[in-house]
């Protein structure tokens, strides 16, 4: 006999055989509470250095990637993710190494952490990779990497892979059947306020693939700070003013020393790379202290405020805001 809330064993067995589940037996709204995570460069750098000898043959070079894993999410070893909807990896490319061309249904970007001399070619546009440059490799754009320089180059990849995997729409191609669409050169977008008139209007990503650090710093310097002293710049699709890529929306935050930023919380998620300086972030109940090249997450639902130490700090922030916005699930709150 059932006790009113628990089905009898025979009934439970019948449900299993029929592939159905009793709703009154499940916690429909389990607490999620994804916690923030921090990966220290001091720990990452030796692991990346060792990865070069651990994965030295040409096949391994392409996948010489260390993924930053938050084991709290989904809990499955084979479903690695850094925060909800976004995964972040460090990738190392040594001089004379290449990673062959391919394309896929995931959006990705590369933010250069260390070194220069590598080139990422995206839909036949060669994008030089120097420290702190951001290179887009949007969904279905062909991309390959080559390091013809003399230095080890390390970059941070940021992808919407967890969402694409969750939706079971991962697709990957190596064989190019026709040439990619022809886009104006990145140089054609260098003057603010102008885009070539023949820029294809239906692109789901910026026609500009390389966002050089020098240009971003100049734009930041020209901005007035907000009341909390911080300056927040968005990496825009230069043709539309929207996010740089279809589903990934990126920002650069310059923080004033010793002044906590206005607290906010949001339904979106972010991965931050410390480009310069050091400081700490209050994320819900936790305080993460960070320094140059550290990576940390800003999971949804927590009140967030950053504070830079002496000299200020600059954070690169990659977010899934556009995913939430498209679903009408983006909600932001700011403290008074
Ligand atoms: Fe790729």
C-alpha cells in the first residue's frame, strides 16, 4: 500500500518500466547555487608548461588545452563546464606549431594571455595574436592557428559549448566544400563611425574578428568613469552595435583603486580574466582575491562587487548575457 506520498514498490517498478516519473516524488526546484571559482595563474602556468612535453606530437598540439572545470555544475565528469553556458580553456601553441582548420556550431573567442607571433586565420582573414588581443572565431567560421614567432603563446578560449552540448546540436567539420563568405578586411573598420557599405547585413557576428588591445585601451582612456570610478567597455559588433558574437557578449572593466564597484546581480554568467593589477571580488558570501592572469567566474544570482588594489585593475569579462536576453530571461538588478 502507498502511504499517500510514496508509491508502492510495485507501482514504482511499473513507472520505471513505463519510463515515466512521479512528479510528487521529485524536488521540482532543486537549489542550484553555483558557487564562484578561481583558477590562479601561479598554479596554471606550470601545468601549461608541462602540457607542452606531455602533449608534444602534432595530433596532440591541436588539443593541448586545459579546461577550467567547475565540478559543481551538472556533476558529470564528461560534461565539463566552467560556469553555466560557458566553458573556458587555456591553450598553448609553441613556435612552429599549428592547429589545423576546422569549424563548428559553437561560438568561441581567443583572448591572448601571453606571447605574440601567432596568427589565427578566421574565414581567410589573418588575425595577429598579441598579448591581450581578442580574436573571434564565431560559429561556422573556419579557423586555424599557427605560431611562426619565437615565443610560446598562451590564450584563453571562451566558448558557449556547454549550452550547445546541452541542446545536443554540436556539429564539427574539417572538410571545406566551398570558400567562406568574403568579408571586408579588419582594417576597413578601423575608423570609428564607418563600416564598408557592402558589409553583409545578415551576419550573426561582428565582421571584425580582431579586437587589438591597443585600440581597446585607447577607447577606455577616452571614457568618463561612472560614479564608482569604474569604466566598462563593450566589445561590439561593429556593423550593428550589438554583442560581438551571436551568443557571447564581452566587456572590459577598468576599476579604480580602493573603490568597490556598485553591486549588481544578474541572471547571466561570466568568466573574468585579470588583464592588469590585482584586487578582490565579493560574489555572494564569498570573497575572491585575484591578481594578473587569474581567471574566475561570476555565476548568476549572486550580488557582485569588485575592488582593485593600489594602481587599479583591468578585467576582461566574457558573458552569456545574449543567451539569456534572447530567451527573455535576462534580468539585472543594481544596488542603490
Ligand atoms: Fe575550434
